[in-house]
């Protein structure tokens, strides 16, 4: 493959996980475009029926052929859980399923995937490390720290068996506050009742980084460590002033809160935000658009990539088939129709911000697609 190709990039990530963080966004977009172009080429090569790529459909499978595959997600009030449910449905193809080309499942023959509610990124990474989950969703920063044994994992130790399938979508940092609290900056949270999310969540890790950037720590606020659902209930009841929440925007739980309570979002911008993005390259700038939540103006904030991670010990062929099913055109339709964030999950950004090695099965899939464009 030519210099600068997808194969070179995936090898570079394997050898130097920080290399991806140093890649200019232009190169990442170009390689993502290679994948998208290859997907189109693959569709033409296999033939099209009503706009559906004709990949091999599921074959007859006996009970012995059934494979179960768990996807660790997050709380039921967040974005991970519904997105995980859609992906689990898309990649599954139990024995007896109708063939893909006949309007049935276009997932992996014999595979039954299940989206499992968890505490979030840290919980998922730890479970994969201990062999308790085959795969799970995680924020890009948690994945990077866990694999390298840095940051939040400096004391816990590296999770050596962590591998990536794909980057999925940007997750926006929400700092949700009561409008009558009259806060305008994270610095104003000092002395306030603030939920940093529960222990084991990526939100808690990033909330502490953001507080630190504004000269605060968990000790400077009345910190509470409760999940998003409880945080929403407590803020609605006037028992909480603010809470941190990281999810694709708009997040259903925040939308519901905005409809029946007077809330707003604190911006994360200016010198503090710039310092965070320079020090921690997994942070990106993001704007939650006006209208995303009822009566909440456009808000500048930060984002981190939501990534799908997998145990390195899962068979290469299984992950290859799962990756192919993830980027099947039917999956794209299910995601776009099933959740507002689903439209952001595209092949163009499949490798964006991936700072840990790809699983060999996923790597093989992307290399084949990139090779199709040469």
C-alpha cells in the first residue's frame, strides 16, 4: 500500500498509540473518505437491490453455531444504551433469520449481540480487561489512558488487551444547571451542589479535569457522585444545582428535563477550553446548537469521541464480520432512524481520534476497504 495509506496509519497506531492524536485532522478525514469511497465501490461490486448492499446473508446455523456477544453501554438515560441496542440488533443474525438480500438481517450469521447497561466508560474498559465483557463503548480519553496506563489508570495499571473497532460519534460535555442559579461559567460552580456522575464513569474523570482548568476541584463544590438519571430527578426537585453529563446531543434525558424544568447549559470556552484541548488532544471543540434543547441557546463546549472497544482475545474473524456489519448500509439506516445521534456515525470518522491499536479483525476490514480504492 502506498505511503499515507490506511494500512500505514493502522500500523502506526499499533506501534505508537499517540500517533493518531498527532495526525492532522485533514489526514484523518482523507482516510475516512477512503473508507466511505470503498464502501460505495463494494456496493457496486456486489450489486444493489433497493439501495441495499448485497453482502452475504446468514446461512443456516445450528444451536452449536450460536455465538453471544455483549456490548457494554452506559446508563439507560444516556446515549450509549440506545445506540448500543441499535448496533446489537444490526450485527445480530440468529439461526433461522431471513437472508439479508430478502429483507432480513444483514448481521453476522449465528451471532446474538446484547447491549448491556453499565456505569459507563471506565466500567466497560475494566470489564473488558477482566474478560467480563467482549466489547463496550468508551470515551476516547478513557480508552487512551487505559491502554497506556496513564491518567486515570496510572495507579490501576494498563489494560493491555484493549483494542478498537471504531470511533462512533462525538459526545458533547453538558454542564446542566438550574436557570435560576444564575451561573455563567464553570468557575461559578464553587460551593454549589454538583453531580460529577458516578464512580466508574468517564464523565466523572472529565468533570474533574474541567473543574481543574477553571481553578476548582471536587473539594470546592458540594460534589455528589450519582448517575445521570438521579441527577436529573434531583435537579428537577431543586436538590441539585448542576450536573455533568457527556452524551451525544441532543440527549433524550436532557431534552425531557428541558421541557418540564427551567435549565440552561454552561459554556466551556475561552482560554480554559483552549488549554484543555492542547493538553488533552482527545478533547475537541463542539457547539450544541440552539434548539437542541427547549429554550437553551447555542452553547460552546467540548467533546470526546465515543468509541467501540473490544477484547483482543475475541477471534479475528468474528470482529472482522462485526465490523463489516457495523458499516453495512442497513445499519446506517437503523441508526439514523433510531436515534438523533445515529446520523453522526459514519465511515468517514471511523478512525478519527483512535489512540489505541485496532483489533486485527477490524484492521483487516479497513485495509480491504482502503485497498479497494487504489
